[in-house]
C-alpha cells in the first residue's frame, strides 16, 4: 500500500526525523508500528497507533507460529 502522509502539526518524537514514521502509520491507518528505535518505542501509543518492539510483537504470537519463523 502506498500512502501520502500528512505532516504532523507539531513533532511528537524526540528525534523530529522519526515523525515521518508516525505520519505514514496514520495515513495508512496502521494499528501497529514495529520500530527498533527507542525514540519511537518510548512513545507507546501516539494518535492510537500502538508502538511495540519486534521482540514484543513476536512474544504475542502463539509459540507454534514463532517456531515456524525460525
């Protein structure tokens, strides 16, 4: 899916360069964002977009599914 992000009114990330990921998630109506960057993972749930680390995401998957990934 290709989206055209709308710029945020004000920066929400410690690193303003990371705002583009929030903007893209909002434009694509993504329920979840999987960054490894702590500037993003510290935000938790801006604008309703849940932000979790890849490790947190994998821990939510059933064990049988996780085993298929390795």
